[in-house]
């Protein structure tokens, strides 16, 4: 067995691992790099292995940092299947074309305003490319082992985090390897706790919060206080959010706060052309969550959905208190950028970040107190109150990852990935000292053979 780390080493983005067993070659996740420029530039570099030689992509979940390179891989010659849970297939069918559309839109905007250093600015792939790549997706059941022609056995186990998210275990003859994928929280209000997969010789575990323990405060109270403070000032609450997962949790909390009369009944907008489709998927798979269908429906009905660009622009002209949820969650792109230009400069308003902020993203800069940010080639002031609601994160903290690991039998080796170096290294140390297992943080492009 050979494993090559093609991404998500010493960073949380660009998840891609190549595994070779016998004659079989599979890619676990196929994500985009985000954040610091030297990482983003890797999206444009030639793929380190010829895509036509990869038999299958095994996708842990639909987030773009795990799936967003698939259209480019297909465009460059990948001919195999993309294996994923049904919910991941359903979400990818919305998110990948949206990612293509956004890239086309951003390239066109950059060319129109001439702020890109690249002339002309090009999308990594188009909406069309993304739609074509969906033909390669095949849905698989969770908790059931299935076998590829090559003899490779694959098992998906629910991992919490977002709808459809799974850990993946591969076995070929006597060798086995387990990828945690992104692990969810044990007590998330919407998603169930990650389940325990079967043990394996090699374990590759995520470490987004490898050096952190989530605060014990109730995120609902924190969210209520920020909303109330902002509304009292006559301000607007902006929430950059992934359209999938975090948006539903936020809407669930906002719905609860309104029901209990703990916040004013201000308008709530979910500004995403794909929001209503995501809501449909959310209801279709509501049984995977902790919510009843009635609750799921109420959550989806909490916000007015903003579809067109005209409506989105119109929001920027509104002046009375409201809550606007828009992608992307780290303000790296999407409609939130236009709202930040309109609202971040006013101290009455607030901007709430509700998940992990990758180093180098606008979200990371704002959380760390930047008083201006660059959007579309120009500097924009930040005077609004910026709040980091990390307790809303969809990722397990270090204790929760240790709990998940602690239920496995001792592996031969653990690789700690999907974390910035201080987080990955802290988790590595903890695995070695408390579990007594061999653990290592791999280097990018490193190949390990067993
Ligand atoms: Zn994720």
C-alpha cells in the first residue's frame, strides 16, 4: 500500500490523498486549495499524477475544499467513478455547478473592472464543466462494505459535520487505511455525532482544531447577544456562511430565538441562488439530522431566499435592522463580498463568522482585527463589530477528535492532516503522549509506503 499526500497537509484546504493498492489507484477527496496565495496557486499547477490513471475518486463530503477540483480532474482526463453518499451526490450536484458559475462570474467581473493580474482572468472551470463532471458520480450506501473490480473494499461511516459526510475505510487483502474525513461535533444541534468506523492499520485524521477546545458557552446565547446589540444600534447583521450546513444551523438558531421571543422579529435573508435547492436536499435527508421533518421545514422557512443579482444588490440599499446570511463562509468569494463593501464600514453593523477561518482569507484577517480588507482590487474599511462564533463550527475540537480516535484499535501509524501546522502538531503530540500511538504530520507531496 502506498499513500501520497497531495493536499491538506499543514493546511485545512485542498484535501486530496492518492492511495495505491495492488493495481488499483484511487483518490480520496479532490478538493480546492483556499486561503494563502501560494496555496491557491496550486489549483492552477498541473495535477501531480495523470488523472487518466486514477481508477476512482472516493469523496468524503461535498465541501469545496474536498470536492471542488473534481470538474478540473474530469476535464483533464479522469474517466473513473466518483463514489460518495447519496446526500453528498445531491449536494455536489448543486455546489459544483455553483462553484463553476462563481468562477466564471468572478473572472468576468475581474476582466470588466480590470483588477486581475492575469489578462484575461480565466475560471479554473466553468459551470458547464462542473455539470459534465456530475455524470461520474455514483451514490453508495453508508455502513455497507462494497468491492471494486480491483478487489478494493470500501466502507463509508457517517461523520456528522454536514449532510452526507463520512469517514472512509479502504481494505485490500490484509492492508487497511481509514480516513476520518471532516469530523463533526459530538453535540451539534442539527447534525448527529460522528459514528465509529472499524479500525485500520493506517489512520489519516483531520486536525482543524487540533490545538483547541470549543468554548462551553451555548452558541445560541452568543448569537442572541450579538443580534440584540446590533439591532439596538439600528444596525445590520451580516453572516458569511457556507450555504450548506452552517446556513441551516444558523437558521435553526435564529428560528429558535425568534420563537422564544429572545430577538426582535427582523427580516432574515438567505442570499444564495442555490439556497432553495440546498433546502430541498436538507429536507430530503432530514432523517440524517437531529431535526424532525416539521423542524427542518421551519428552519428552511425562516429566511427569505434571495435568488437574483438584482435582489442581492437591492439588499445593499436597505438601512433598517436585518440579518443577511450569504456565502462564502470565509469571505473568499460569493455575494458576501458585495455586502461587506456596503456594510462593513459602518460601526452600527456587525459581521459574524461562524466557522473555521483559513489563514490568509478575508475572514481570517477580519477576525484578527484588520481595519481594512481588499475586495475586488480595492481597500474597504472595516468599522463594523466583527464576532468570531467558533462555537458554531462544524468541526470536532481536539477532545472530540481524541474521543473518536480512542475508540479505534491501535494502528501502525497515524497521519495528522487537515490542519494548520500548530494544530496538526499539537494533535500529533497528544496522540503520541496519551494514546502511545505513532503519529506524524506528513509533508505536501510526500509518499509513504507500507
Ligand atoms: Zn468540510
